[in-house]
């Protein structure tokens, strides 16, 4: 192996070893990390030189020689090393310069690699090159020399500034290594070749020299050790107080992390701004300025900092003058400590002090008054005793007058006092209660709320049973009575009747549950009615092809009735889930309401039912959902009264009331509905309380069912009563004001009532079975039918008909088309084309707002699914004939 090559290999070992040593010394220091990368580049460059010199051929030499282009990175990394060493890495301009030089170095490396046109020459020390002095070669050389020169200038400028002697020695050693390395490389690769003197290239080998000098500075002058600047930076960035430094030009130059965290700014947003961006207000600013001019230091000054979001934060601000080693003014250091908590404590203490002073004043006044009373007692004892008796009476009157119930008891539980509110709620007079045990008079038990999200307070929610057996929901708080010696003399119970509030909360809870059921019911009703529409329509079409006397005709008719009965179940489900607090009265047949509801309530029960209706029952104007709820409560109660099953009889009849009836109703016409069960009956002592809120004899009941039923019937202008005998069952009677119109007869559902007609009908529906069955049915009725599965298609058909002067006579449009346009989406377009268009909106959910108020949305009529064929034929005939 050639000796010159060994020097290159030695340089590799020295540079790489030094890189590892420095990195393991402190891997978190950015200066150490940059030096590590630079030394690795030095080692890699020297290694390519070693491989190129011992290459076995010229081509192999050129390959390794070109890889030596990474020398440009060593120059840019050295510049980066110098920037960090002199403490300029945090300046934004210098950061940009470093990134730009690294990018230039990469470009230069690629340029050197691809533009290398050197000629390989075999010498005694191995392979070398004849480098032509081209413009490219000279430009690269000048770039490297210039950047090295700039790095040395930065070190010299830093050297002339005042520093500790150890740092000056570090700089001397580093500069000496750079100069020697530069001279060796410049002479060996530039000067001697000009005089045709050829020696081995020593630039890469000389890297070990600068590495050696840096190693010397490392061991003798602690080059990469802990510097005061690093210590100061660590202290500044880890201190809990906010700090910033303002230079002599009144610009912020340094900020720490605590300040950025406190105010919400980034470092770039503050550097270069004036201190007024942060300091909003100074207390006693004139006095602070005097102290600052006199001593150069101000401490613990109350001020406000302005946060980035505009809010202010109180701080204890201190500042002092910052000098360099030459005692020259360099700026001012501001340190602020967040005193928000201290301010809150100060205000709390101030408030406590003010409160204490007020109490002292009041207490002093009281003591003066007492002293005055004692003085008078000496002179006029009898007068004082009368005054004391009067004060005691006033206190008793006050306690008796407050709205909350108050009971005091001794430590043994003997009642000492009840006020008027406590007498009213417990049902015990003070005369009867005083002296009795507290648990005899004050019978309470804890109430477990159904709402798991209820917020607990210092007051307990309890259930109180009065002397008469009435149940109250109360909020209770209990406090001990402490004597003058600190002993417990007894307890005082303070409670408030919150039964009405609990009723409201229970109704709100029920409303929330019914809202969820309503959403489910709506979806089920719509889909179920769509299915029934196809079934009923096809059954009717099949019936039209049969003779009335045929057995198959009767079978189809029965199936048709069963399908309509299934449709009524969806109406019951919607009615059951409807908000019972809504006011939505309508003229209703009580017979149909009972027929639709009772079987639904008793589904799955052991009990059976029997319906008995008087002739020509009058109609009533009621909220169906609310009356549905009343019937539900009464039917369920009757069912629960017969755990082993039985017969529940529901009767409805017309009655005329006069003044002789013992009922709280005006004279007039009423419909009476009676629910009769075969249970054990209601005990006489409970009959007067069954309509009271929260009264229940069931373990899992809430006592609100009959109470809410009573309230609903009263709001309808009616009355509900009960008649019961133990062992014989109970009869609940509902009286509702009647309208002097009776329910219509069921009529004939045969096919002879169909009204046939002529005209063009456009049917829009997303269900294929409904489209096909509607097509057959309407065609049988004499109409020419066009069908569409989506709103846009229906609109195109309508436009085409209008353009051909052959408009449709009637349109039957489905309200909602999943994934497409329904009736409400295209009605405006249709009316724009023809303001006289006759459009029927159709839906499986009859309670939809559009179905109820169809005219407000531009429709001529509405028909619910499943279709009643007679109603549909009559509606079409009415619309076409008008």
C-alpha cells in the first residue's frame, strides 16, 4: 500500500473517531451535532481519496474521484459550525443564510460530480489528476475559499468582542487549524501545480490537522464543554417566570418559553417589536422611573401584560440594566411573574377583611345595644323582661311565616318546634307534635331519581308521608344545633314542598321518551303503509275480477279488511307516541278511538276485553293523543288489577246531565266512557287519594298515571270519577262534552261505489309494487295512467305533456322519494308550468305537516297510504270535474 494513501486512511480514522467522541460527549448540543456531521464528511472525503489512489484502473479512479465532490458540504457545515459557535443561529437572517449555503453546497457537489473532466495520471504515490483550469473549476474553488474566508472573518469578529480567556484560546486554536489546513491545501493543489511541481494532494489529508487542533482545544480549553452562554440560555428557557430583553434600540431581542406560554405568542411574533406590545399598564410609573434612574433596578412593580388574544394578565414586573464586560449599556432585562392567583387571593382577603369589618361593626353595635339593655335591666328589670319576651315572639312569628317547613328536635329526637309550613305539609299541629319523636311526625324516605344525569346538591330529595297519608316530594337539609360550649343540642330540619316541580320534571322525562318512540313510529308507519298500499290495491283489483256471490270474493274482502285493520295499527302507534302535551283537538268518533286503541293496549295481556256502544254515539272534539293516553292509563290499571286475567268491559253511551247530578259539570250533552274491571277493588281509605300526584300502591309505580289522566280530562271540560267495592272490582267513568253530530255509518265497501272517469293521471312513487298496482287500478277506473319512479322523471313527463298541449288532469305524487325528489321538491316547478295544476300529495305518514296542511304547500288534496279505493275514485272525480 502506498504511503500517501496511508495518510488519507489515517485522516479517515482521526476524523471519524473525533466525531464519535464529540457526539457522545453531549448529543443534545447543536454545536456537537454539526461538528459530528462535518467530521463524518471529512472522513468520507478522505476515504474517497484513499480508494481513488489505490484504484487498479483509471476508470475506477475517476469513479472514486467524482465521489469526492462532497467536499463542498464540509465547507458549508464549517460555516454552520461557526454560526452556532458565535451565537448567531437564532437570528432569522442568519438561519436563512445557513439554509441557502447548504443548498448551494449541494448544488455545487452535483455540479462538480457531473462536470468533472479531469485527466487521470499514474504517479509514484498512486493515481492523481491533471485538473484543467476551467471556469467551472475556478468558480468552485473560489466559492470554497470565499466561504472559508467568511467563516474566519466571523470568528475574528467574535474574537475581538470581550469574552472569557478560555473562549479566546478556543477561538485561537480553531482559527490556527483552519489557516494551516487552508495553506496546505492551497499550496499543494493550486500554487505548486502552477510551477509544474507535483506532489500528492494534501487537502483531504490536512482535514486531520484541523481535527487535531479542535481535539487540542477540546481537551485543553473545553471547546465543546458547558459554556456560560449555554448555561444562561438553559436557565432563561427553563425559568418559570416570563422574561424578555430589550436592546438599546427599544426592540425585543430575547424571549423565553415561559413568556411565550403565558401570552400565547410565538418567538417570531415578538422579536423586533417594542416592549409596549407586551406591557399594557404600569402602577406608580413615575415612582418606578425614579427608582430605576437611581439604582438601575426596579423590583415587584404591579403591571399588566397583554396576551395575544387581547386579554390582560396581572404580573409582578422587575427590570434591570444589562451591561457587557466593558460596562457598556446593552439593554434592559424584564422579568414578569404571573400574580393572577395572588391577585385573586388579595381580593378574597380584602373582601374577607371588609366583611369582617362589617361584622365587627354590627357586632359592636349589638354589644352596645346589649350593654344598653343590661344597664336598663339593672334599673328596670321588668321592662327588659317584656322586651325579651317581645323579641322571642317576633322570632317565633318570623319562623312561622317563612314558606319552608322548619322542625327542630332535641338530641333524643323529641320535637321542640314546628312552624306553620311544617304543620301544613306534615298534617300535624305544633300542639300535637311537640314532645313526640321526630320519626313519628316527620316520616321521610329517600327518593331515587329516574334521571341518572341529575346533579346532586347539598339538599336531599325525599318523600314525605303526611298524617293523612298524602305523599309529598320535598327537598330537605338537616343541620345540627350547636350550643355555646360547642356541644350538639339537637337538629333542625328545613324542607320545601317540590311536588309540582317534580311533576313537571316527570312530564319532561316522559316527553323525551315519547319523542324517541315517535321517530321510530313515524318511520315504521311510512314503510308499513307503503307495503299495505300494494297489498290492498292488488286485493281490490283481484276482487274486481270476481263475482260478489263467489266464495273467493268474500275471502278477498276479508283479507282487505284485515289489511285495513293493520293500517289502523300504524295510526295507533303514531297516536300513542305523539306528544301528549300538544294541543291538537279534532272532531272524533269516540267509538273508533276506543276500537283502535283497546286491543293495542292489551296486546300480550292475560286479560280479554268486551266493547259495548250505545246507538248513534255523539262525536267529541278532543286531542286524540291525550285521550289515547287517558284510555291507556285506565286500561293498564284495570289489567294490573287482575294479575290472573279477566274481562275488561269498555262502555260508551250518550247522556244528558242536569243540575240534579252530583258531578262538577255544567248541564249539557256528554259522552260517558266506562272502564270496568273484575279485580279486588280499591280500599275505601285510598279512594279519595288515587288522583293525587305520586300516590301509588305499586312497588314500581310513580303515582302519576291517574293524576295526569284527571288533568287531561279536566282540560277537555270533562270529569273522571271512580266507583269501587272491594272484592267486586272498579268502574272508572269519563265524561266528555259531546257535539250534536253522530258518527257516520260504515257504509258499503263493495266495488259498486267506484266512480269511474276519464283523463290523464301521472303517478309518482318510488315503490314498484305501488306504481304497478296504481296503474292497473286507475286504468280499470277509465283513466290513462303514466308512472314515474323519481321526481325529476315526473317533472320531465309533465313538461312534455304541456309542450304537446296535452296536460295531465291530475298528478298523484309521493311525498318523499329516498335519494331523489319527492312531491314537496317539485310542486313549485309544476305550479310554475301550470298554476292551475291539480296535484294530490300522498304519504304513508298521515300526520306529516305537508299532509295536514297540504294547501299551504300548493297541493290540491292529500290522500294517505294505504289508499281507500272508493275515496280515491271520488277524489279524482271531484278534482277533474271542478
